[in-house]
C-alpha cells in the first residue's frame, strides 16, 4: 500500500479494503482494518488521544507483572541500546495492550508521549484499531504495521513492530514493541527491526520459562531456534513438568499430558540423545565464552546474547559455578 497523502485518501483506502471481503481473508492488515471498523465500530478519520489508565491502575498493572518486568528488563535495555539510537521507542505491554514500560531517548520522548507511546497508554485494537501492539495480540504472532497500514489516519506517520511473549503455560503474557515516527524509515528497515524485536521477545520468553522452573533441567526440544522457543522442563527423574508454547505444539503436549508427567524418553524417544548433545554443546559454548572474556560473566553473557541472570542459571545447570 502506498502511504496515504491525506486523511481523506486514507479513509477511502480503509473503506475500500474493508468492504472487499477477499482482501480481509488474505491480508493481516485488511483483516485488522475490518475488525477495527466492523466489530469495534472505530472511525479511521476520528482524531483522539490514546486511552490512558490512571496512575493507580498503572501501578497495579506493573505490580501484577512485576516478575515479567524484572526478567524482561535486561533484554529491553539491550534492545533500546540498539533501536533507541535509530529514533525508536521500545515498549513492553501486558496481555491487554497496556504499556507497562516505555524507553526512548530524551530528545525523542516528548514526541512519543504526544503520539501516546508512553506508560499507561492502552494500545489494543478495540481502542486504537490496527497497530503493532493490538494487532500482534489479535493475530497471536509477530506483526509489522508500517505507516499507512495503521487504521487511524492520525497514526499513519508511525511504524510499529510487535512480537508476542508467551508465559510458561503457553499463553500470551506481553507484547514487545519497537515504534518509530521517522518519515524516512523504509519498509526494508522495518523488516530488520521486526526481526530484532522478535528475537528479543523470544529471549524474554526463554528467560521467563527458565525462571519458572529454577530447579528443573531445561531441555532444548524440536523446533527451537528460528521457529521460536521450544523448551522442556524435567525434574531430577527426567519427568516432564513444563513445556513452552512451541514445544507443546510440536510434541502434542496438552495440559493433561503435563498432569500425567510422562518421562522425557516417552515423550521424545530418540530425541533424548540429541537433547543431551545440545546440552553438552551449550556447556561448551558457555565455557568458551567465559574463557574468551577471561572469566567475566557479564561480558560472556553479552557475547552469547543472554542476560547475566540467565548466564548464571545456565552455568549452575551445567555445574560451572562450582568450578569458579
């Protein structure tokens, strides 16, 4: 889609797509525009500030998501160190699209606050129509909403890249979003930012899962990597006690499966040896990173692209803390 030059042309484009049911079934943006107009009754031409919660409601939401914020913060900071320099805002929301934490440079902060990209603002589709946060939640997958792909004409100067973060039970618990208001942002660079935010969201998801099972052995399962986070948690007897969303999907793990606590061997069969090989390979990589950084754990964690807390957990799992 070409960038709409005026509010009127953008509204016409939205109306045309919404009334073409074929487009609505084949395009993420078209489907979202249709939801925004037909199901939520939003008007793309209407100008209004983003809905914001009270300070008290925001404080409660942050308290409810305290563990998420604590675990995600190192990844948020690393992401901001990269994207912030490009004039972007990095935001973390809860499962309702409420921004819990937003980071932008001092020079850009006022602009993002005027756009409503600030803590306490609610960016679900029911309130704002098509956008990187709300549409990510609605579609249950990473999305890039580039400039005039937004539903509201007033938001078409923005580009938003959102990626879901799943909790240890496989449900969406948050959205990690990078937003830019730069008019010179290209679609190809938005794709790059989309990949970066997706990788960061997966790192947070992995850290959330590991923190939920601190005493368990974490096994890398089928599909882990480019497809997402596929991890299993097993106890000292190799009985399954947890699985990420992707691992559940790939291995057919249901809530009933977890209550039955099958053994790792029953679940993945011939994959057990491969999983152990992966564990040995991970230990080797950690030892190599530590050696390269002369034992500096923080530096080694940065080299591996993980948080320092995750580094210590993995060192503990591989018995490397006792060697120090």
